[in-house]
């Protein structure tokens, strides 16, 4: 306890000494005052404190020259390098001093070694940096319209946080004829008052807009405004007024209950309850009027309540009274005259007295279809009726001698194939206001007559038929149509029989009369018949019946049905065998023999190729696959056999190729032995050379005649018309080898040159362009065929 007391006594002594030191330091410090305007920028110098205190500038940093005041003093700082007091951040006097007249900031500046405290007072001077402001931007005053002139109404005062001359000095009111401004001094404040100078009339102007402006005394002066809205309150000083003293309207008879007759309208210039109007019937209204009409008390709408009958009462006179809800209420009245009009309340009635629902398409114009009667129970114009029918129909209405009677007749020829049914709408319209209309629809069907012949979908018809067709099988089907219906469109088919000539094939054909399926009773052979024509007759079942025929051109297409025929060698018994003797000393390339063959087919089917089917020595003999020439490949040696057997296979190029074989026995003899047979061989060769020479001359002559014919035909067609121009079609398959066969057709206008590299399709499809020269021939309808087979000369 004693130690604690001693410690507390020591602390008190230390505190007392420190307080005495501070008092001594303050006592020796000086008092300095500065002033600075508000809104001064950061860094603005206030004064040189070190100089004022007589401090050594060079020791300020060492002695920690500083400001030690509170948080407000953060507005200022000192520079330890030169001792200048400067603004640390921008100062707003109104915020700092909260409207006090004098705004003073006290700072304490301390230095150490020894410790000194100096007091600095800084006065913040005012700037005119605020404009006068009102608490509200807008204010509303409510003044009754019967307020007397001279009445005063206090307005909001303006507030300006600036001091002295910078505060509010002047109020000004915008110009108007009803109000003036009065300023009253209440101590330090100036209070504005609004004074009524002229009586108000809400009905003329219900609202007045004023602007109060407050101006301070700064330079330049600043201003603030207050928007004042004066609302004039109403009093019941006006009575209701109807838009018309007398209302007049018309009303159709038989209108439904609830129908609006008219709406009267009264207006009251007052407002609120003073302008709320109530409508009622005037006194003296009869019970009949009150039972017929009803009046909306709030809307002024007069509606039908009971029956309105023109025959009972044609005019109604109603007295209407309007009253507002003011105290006391003000009233006014008017009269409503309602004139009842007779209305067109009966529609026309259409009666069809007779009607033919089905009309034949061959009816003549003017044929009567129906008799029509139209009536209307109204009278005058309301009972007069106009009758029409729908447009774009081949019918018309013809009025009768009797009023409102009509005949429906055909206007033009009918065509069932164009339109088989008509829905004719008859329209009856009276002349009432508004007009009433009645519609009636008549359904009329057009019956068919046999006025259309059968028609084929294609005429003439091109039919391509392969040879060797099965006898009795169907080869084609024809179809025709008829625009008529029922039995008039029931078609039967027949083949028109010809004259029985050689080219007439109609007797070998049969047709199903019901479906047009055509059957061939025989198998056709391309080698004997290449084209024929027949005609099919289509006849309908109408009365009288109508018919049409179609031409069918049948082209027989070749098939590979003929095997090659060996022409040489041929033995005495007719077999394809021959014996050839050659000397042993012949060289390679010597012509031993030539196999000749023929095929009755055409195109690829008749193009022959030769091959060695059997041979005793493959190194000794060769065979040209196109010419059939057999040649030695090398010279004979002593070891070679004296007799060789060669079997030659001759095969055509059909899809399913056919073939034949020829046997050549080659005997190798010594030159002396062969000399004896040389005369006979020479004679035979001379004979063969003669035959070959004559054959070449014949073929050359035929070729020259063929070329001349083609040139003449082309020249004739060019001289006649450009419609029949010649067409030269390129051979896309030609590979440079000699043509195997030539075909010339005049009847079907086709001239074919068939090459060895042509496909089968190119020789059997008439529309193909390959290896074909087409020249139309109008001079003759006969078929001419020239065919020549080119056979190469034997080379010995």
C-alpha cells in the first residue's frame, strides 16, 4: 500500500511539471491572425508562420514544425522547408461554420527542442457562391372565387447561406392582373406576401400560374425562383344550360325496347357537386309517354321503354328538366319532339313456281327453265321489288307482263364439258330505306349429249418391236379419252383392216375392244419385214356414235437370230472344209487361205470376227480377226509336220453371239510336188481373181449410185423448203475400220451407215444419232432397201 501511494505521488508530480512546462511554453508563444477567402484552391499560401514567429527556417524540419490542431485543422498544413501555412483542401465557409456570421479557424502549431505551442487564427471570408433557394420548387394556393380583393397569402421565404450583402435582398413577382407582391420585415428576415388585387372567376380561368424570384446582393447577383399555382375554388353561381332549347328526332316504328331515341345534354360552368346535373321529366307528362320512354337521370339519354307504333301516335312531345346539386340547386328545361317513321319491315318473298333441275347442253338460247314470282307485303316504294341473278352464268331473268313475275331462260349455248353444274342465286331487293334483300339459290345440272369425239393421247404412235415376238402376246396398248360422260364416253377399239397387200399386217393383229390391248397373231422377222403401219379406230357408245382413229407405225428391230454362214471354204458335200497345199520353202507372211462368211443380221449382230479355235502349231499360222486371212508366221523347218488342221471360229457380235466353224487342212509339200498343182491353182486363183474383180466393180457402182442419190435428195430438199433440212449425225463410236454394211431406207426416211464399233443400241434405236444420216423423202412412200456386204479381197 505504501509503495502504491508513493507511485501515485510520483505520477502527480510528473503531470504537474508537464503542465507547468506547457503553461510556460504557451506563455512565451505569440498570437497570429490571418484571413483567407472560401473556395481557395489547394496550395494557396495563407502566411509565413515561421517568419512571423521568428523561427530559424533551416531548423524547422529538425524541430518538427507542424500543425497539431483537431480534424478541422486538416484544412491547413505548414511547409517545413519554408515555414509557409497553406490551404490543404478547398474550404466551404457555409459548411464549415454552419451559417455563423464570423467563421474563424484556430490552429496550434508546435515545434520541438524546446517545445513551443503557437496559436494561429484564420478567418474564412465569404464569397457569393450560393444562389437563393426556396424550400419547394412549386407551391399551390387554393383561393375561392368569391374571395374579396386585398386578401393576403404568405409565401415561402428564400434562403441564402451567404452573409451580408451576398444574402437575399429582393423579391419580384411575375406580371399578372389579379395579384401583387408585398414584402414584410420580420426582424432580420424579409417575408413575401401574395395580395389579391382583382376578383377571381373560376369559370373564366380556373388556374393562375405565377413565378416569385428572389435575388441576392452579390456581384454578379444570383437568383432563385418559386413556381406558384393558384387554383380558384368554385361556388354555385351558374345554372345548367341545355345545348338546345328544342330537340327534334325521328324514330322508326317497331324498334326494340332499350333503343336510344336521343340524348339531351346540359352543361354547368361550375365544378364539383355544383356542376353535377340530374335529368328528369317535367311535370304534366302523360302516363302514355311515361310508359313508352325512359329517361336516364345521370346521362340524359332517352330510350324506348314500350311499344312505338306509328299508326297509334306519330309524334311525341317530351319536357325535360335539368338540376345541379348546388345549395340551393339551379334548374333549367327543354323540349324533345320525337317523330315516328314508318319502316320497311317486310322482306321480299321469292317463290319458284316451276323448275327444271336438269337442262340438256344442246338447249337453244331462250329455253325457259323456271317461272319465278316475287312479292313484298310492304306498300309504296317499300313494296316495289327489283330481281336479279348472279353474274357470269349463261342464264337470264326476263320480266313478265304481270308485275313481279319473271322467267328464267338460257342466255347462250351450254357446254357440259366446260361446266356441268350451276348454282344460280336469285336476289330480290325492295326500294325501302334501308332496302331489304332476299336470296334464293337454284341448283341446275347440265345433262350430256354426245358432242365430243374420242381423242387419242398421241397420234401418230411410233411403236418399236423386236423381231421374233411371241405369237398371241400383247405388243402394245392404245388409249383414248372422251370428254363426254356415261355411255357417250364408253369407248370401243377396232383395227381398221387393210387391202390385204403384202405390207398389210392388220390381219395378223387383234385388239381388245374394251381396253385397247393389241396382240400380234404371228412372229415378225426383221429380215423379211422392217416396218408396217396399221390404224386403230376408237368409237364411243353415244347415239349417234362418234369415232376417231390413230395411225400406228411399227418398226421391227433386229435381233441376233441368224448364225454366220461360211461361204469359203466349202467342200463338195457342202460342209465348211477345205484343203490348201503350200510349198515348204515359203516365207513368213505368206497367204495360205481366206475364210469368207456371211451373216443375215445387221449392225453388230452381222459384224463377224474370226479366231483360231483349233490349230496344231500356234507358232506357225496366224489369222486376221477381221478379214479371215490365214498367213504363215514363219518359214517351215524340217521338223514341222507335213499336214496341219486349222479350225476357224466365225462369231458375230450380238448380245448372245452366234458362231460357225470352218476347217482348213494345210498340206506342206516340196516345191517340186507343188509345181504340178500350180497350173490348177493358178486357174482357180485366176477365176477367183475375176470374181473378186467383178464384185469390186459391182460394189463400186452401187456406192457411186448411193452417193449420187444422197446428193440429189439433199439438193431437192434444200430447193423446196428449209423445213426439211438434212441432218448429218456424227459417229461417236467410229474407230477407223471399214464399214461392214450399209442400209438405205427411203420409206421411213432413214439412211444408215453401220460401223464395226457401233453398239447394238445404235443400230436398233431409230432415235440414235450414231452413224446415221437422215434425209426426209417426200416424193415417195415406198420402202426401198439396198444392202451390200463388203468383203475384202483375198491376198495371195
